[in-house]
């Protein structure tokens, strides 16, 4: 059984520290796939001869985005001044990457975004009609209230159960998944090792999902914000098999990932933020993360402070952390900054932030000291070894840990009306080792252990999950592996594929 307990004070945490332990990875990753609609996800990726990185970017804010109008694959909308500015920020964000090619949707809002990002690179843009936004037929051009008034129950079905919604005799989401699968054939066939793709919200969701083998039920689950960038790494496999795929990061936005906003057009007042603890004194490249008794090193201290500053944009209600030292120290930094945030004047009262330990977030030291990444453990196929036993233990505890975090979010149906009015938003921060957070992301998406190594997290990164339908609904992943808040210590969004073949 998992236990929630008051977190120890920093002095108590320090007293528990023990020296020693072997090196651990600053990066780990994990994934899996739940049962999906096989008719929509049965396509396979073409085999590769060498590693390839693909960066997906959604277009900047358009005039119809600003109006709240349904765009679909119509081409009447253009970038707003804000959208142009977002595209310029994306250009600077991706400036150091030597892309070999840029595929783009032919629609004006996407092509203009691509032109700004591509800038003076000498290769021509490659338009691909299958990268156009989802075809929404009669819904295109409508404001949401117009859709409700004109189409009633059909529009409600589109909002609640889009994969099974038929518009004018078409199933738009199913058609989109087929298009995305077709796009991968052409994108991965390009000889370049680093490819930029500039397209749209829904089609980029479909590209991410189909690359991971996920069906249409994942529509609106993997958020794509205006000019948000998602990074996918493809690694060749022997015997002509499809490449393995790692979602290195999802939806890295020009704006703060924790700023107020909707999740796929729906307001969300419930949120879980997964904070990876900072680097420890036993952290090193290529191994598996800090040992339980290892304190933060200087980089880890900086990472924890930077994360605390980022979270000042939110009013955090509770911080749940692993009882291991690095996690406690990271959580304490966040808690102290949160409590001081409202007390910068002379007559203020510090705000209390609840901080508790969750034993289910603890990662076994024996697991942490392994010299392999999670991907290597899974791909080794040695199911009976200690490595797999530890991995299964981690996976088993993650189920109750995730439920414990969700239980920290009050359900609007059960909450006291006065309390709900006084505190309409609820933000829970969970702090732990990257390995446990990878398992939690899989739990959130209702995935299994069968396809590990499809997600990637760095020390000091954050991942954000919104619950627009409340804690009883499914989570919408707003972003994963966000590190831009770390400033000069941020992990670059892009890099050579050689750097990522083993990470």
C-alpha cells in the first residue's frame, strides 16, 4: 500500500544522506501502448538505414484562431501579428539546427510559419497536401456557438467522441490518421537525418500518435499549441523492421507551459505537474539517474530554483514528492518560493503549501545504479533478469502512485460548493526521479509496458497534464520534457541524432 506522509524538513532529509552509490543516468525514457483501434493504427513505419530526427511545429496564431472559428482544412485564415511573432520565436529556438529538409502544409497559415522559421536556408520547402489540417466539411468556418445552434447533437458528438463522429458522410479523425500514416512514408523516405515539419494542431497530433502506434482514441490527448514543437527520434532496427520511436519532447511552446489557457479548446481547472528532480552528485551522462541518498549537485540546485521560479505563474496547492533526498530538496525549493511569493510586502501573510511524501514515487537504489537505460533493458529481451524485475516493480507501484496523485484533485461533483468557489483551480506538483515520471505518463495515457523507450525525460524537466473533464476524465498531456525554463542550462530542443541514439 502506498503511504502519503508529511515531508521531512530539509535538515531531516540531510541527516538521512549516505555517501556512495554508483552513477545514474541524467536521462531515462519509457513507453508503452494500450489496446487501440487497430483499424486506425495498423500501419507500420518504413524501415530506416540510419537514425533520423523529426521536429513537428504547429503554425502560429491565425486570424481564425483568434476569433475562435473552426478552421479545418479551409484556407481563409492567415497569421496574426502575434502568430508572426510566435513563428519568429520558433525560428530563434531552432536556429542552431541544421535541418536537411522542411515539409509543410500548403495552407497559408502553415506555409507562412514555415517560411519564417526556414528563413535563409537554401533548400526549398516541400509542400505535402496530406499535411493540411483535418477536413471538417460543413463545420468549417463556424464559431463554436454556431456549431451548437446549427448541428445540435452532432456537434456535441464531435466535441465528446470525435473519432466516431461522421460529418457529411465522412469520419474526419479516421481519415486524418490514414493521412498521417501516409505522410510518415514520405517524411522518413527523405534522405535527410534532421527534418522539420510545419503543419497544424490535429495533423501534428495524428503524426505523433501514429508514430507511436496509437489509434484515433488519442485525438485531443497530446496537445499541440500555436508554434509548439514536438521532437521525435527514429532509430533503425535490424532485419528490415520498422524503426523504434522516441518522443523526445512534446509541445515546447514559445510561452510558458504552465500559463493559463485551455486544453484543446476546453478550460481546465485541474492539473498535475510532474517535476523531475535536479541532477545529483552521482549523476553522469549515459547512466541512470541519482541514487536515493545522493544530494543535489550545484546544477541540481540551480535546476530546482529555476523550476520554482517557473511555477510562480501558478498557485500550487500541494507538493507530493519521493522521500529520496534529491526529490525532497527539489520539492522544498519549490515550496519555499511558493510560500514566499505572496509575502513580498510588509503586511502580508505567507501562503501555506502542503508538502507530503509519497512512497510510491520512490525508485529502488538497485534499479537506479544500473548502467543501462530503460530502453536498453526492454530491448534486451532478458525478461527474467534483475533489471526486468526492478522495472516491473517500478511499473506496479506507478499504478497506485498515479491514482494517489489524481486523488489529490477534488472532483467538482463532490466538492463543497463554497470551497470550490473559493479555490476553483487545483494544481498538484509531483517531484521524483525521471524513471517514475515516465511510468506515470504511461499510466496517464493508459499505456502498458510492452513498448518501452518511447518517451524521454531530462533532469530538471517538467511535464504537464490537464484534466478538462475533471479527475474522473482522462488526462490531456500539455507538454513533456520541458526545460526552456532552465535558461543557459536548458537541454536544447534539437541536436544531432548521434547524441540521442543511446538516450
